[in-house]
C-alpha cells in the first residue's frame, strides 16, 4: 500500500521517537554500519556491460552523467545507433535520465520482457519454496501487465522489490507536467491495484490525469506515476527516518532535470513521499512551479521558507487522516519535523473534503483531487482553500507560469 496504517502503528512512531537517543548511540558505535557483501544484481551487471561498451569505436558515457550531457550524446547518434543501444543495454537505457523518452519506453519493454522471463523460470524452480514460487508468479503477472500495449514505462528496475515509473499523456507535447510521488510500501507489486485503486501510484496518476483534462480540456498535460525510489516497508525505522527519502530526492531531481521541453512541473507528494519532496525542494530546477503535499508526516523543515524553493508550497489533510496524530517533531534523526498544514509552517492550505482518510486523496469527486487538478493545469483561481477566506489563493495568478530550465 502507499500509506501508513492505522492506530497500532502510531504507537510504533512514538516508541521510535522515544528511542532516539538509543538509536544515535547505536549508530555512533557502528551498529548501523555493519553490512554484508552485496551480491551481483541484474542492474549492476547491466551497468558493468555499459561501462565496457563502445559505439563507433568510442567508449560510452558515464550512465550517471548529468541528463544534459547524456541528451547531447544521444542527439549525436543515428536512430539505428540509438535503437542498437536500447537493445543491447535495455536496463541501462530505460533508466537513463537524458535518453529520449520514446527510446526509454522501447528499452523498458525489452527489460520488462527479460525480467518476466526470469520470474517465469523461477515459478518452476524446484529450489524455491511454494511461497517463493507464488511470489515469482505475482511478479511475473505484474511485469506482463506493464508490457500491455500503449503503456509508457519511463523507468523500471527489478532490483529488490522493484521500481517503476509510468507516463500518462505525452511528455513531449505537454504544456504542464505533474509527478505523483507516493509513500511507504510502494514497489512493483503495489504499483497498481484492483481494489483500493486510487491508493496506488497508477490509480493516483490516472485519476489526476482525468481530472486535469476535465479541469482544462485545452491544456495538454502529462502525469507521471513515479515509484522510482526504494520506499520504506511499513512503519518502522526506515519510515521514521530520512535516508530512503534522501536517496529518492536525488532520483526525483534527476527525473525533473531530464524531462523534455520547458513545461512547468507540479509535484503531488503523498505521505512519506512528502518527506522526499521536502528534501528535494531546494535542489529542484525552477521549472518546478508547485509542490503539493497530502497526509504529510512532515517535510524535514520547520517552515515552508526553509525548503528554499521558488515553487509554491501547498498542503492538505483530511479531517479523518490518522497521520495528524503522528508527533510532528524531529529528534536525533527520527521524525520529520513540523506539520505542513499548521499555520506556522506557511504553506497554502487546501481543502481535502471527502478524501476519507489517509489513502483517499486521489479519489474522484473529492476536493483534494479537484484541487490537485487545478494546480496541475495552473488554474489557481479554482482551488478551494481549507478556510473560508480564500487565503491559500492570495497572490497567485490564475494563469499558468512559464517554466525555466
């Protein structure tokens, strides 16, 4: 799921915060630094092959180079050369910020097929337990679904529990781009749900895309369901601390910098995803016009101004969202700081009427989704504030701002 669960887990948060001193002591004595030898993985093997690869007699560029540098590299190639690289190195090209998005879609179809075939073989592997075979089958079916015609997979990695990003609409033609950043328990198997559809990244992004088109039919939009970071599993130390969010913030910044065109970008960050967005804020390019958080446990800042971003900062929380009972503080690295909907934080506070708790912000018909759509298309005059005075709209033009690289 993409959210924290209910009341018993609130006690976990409180216990973790109370144990902050113990955690710090253990960290300083090296307890947290003990690691085993990491085995080779498909992504590491793919990166190694890329590092040793050549094209037209020249070495390939660093796969982690700046998106602008990689974009220039791909622009220098012929279409045949680009296609050849995608076929030989699909897992690298498919995740490469700076590669043309259409090439990434093609590369990821190849990578998905390869990963699906691996899981299909694992389903018949006699060395696996029945539970292991069942898990392989679930992954195989999810990978098969991601390969369905028309799906635009912008990023994919089979590492660990799996990372995915999917695009709805055309990134190249978009006049406005929205990125949905989900929270804990987001991985390959929870990327899309049949039940509780709008609590999963695909359902969130589809709902937002439809709402944006309804809000402004003449505005060309694209929405990215971005689950391309390793999210915490459940409520525990990872969810109460920032390292997963910090790693994700670097990945989010690279994504935004690699987006084609100059269209303004809005980030819609749910639950732990808002921690990630808070850490990313100061590094993001100016084309990020809006950062909207929902059900946030904090953004690792005491005030919106401490985020050091030129983007407008919006926040909302449903009256029935249990996250309001999480301690809004940071002690010894545990906890995520001030409440973004509190008056002292300084965000523009939006209505979340009818959201129905922590996982319902993207449900069609809710104020929260309508507000997200208004922000996404730049129709700021249409958003509904949490208060009756319309203060969240103060000083915001209804016209969509111009993006800057």
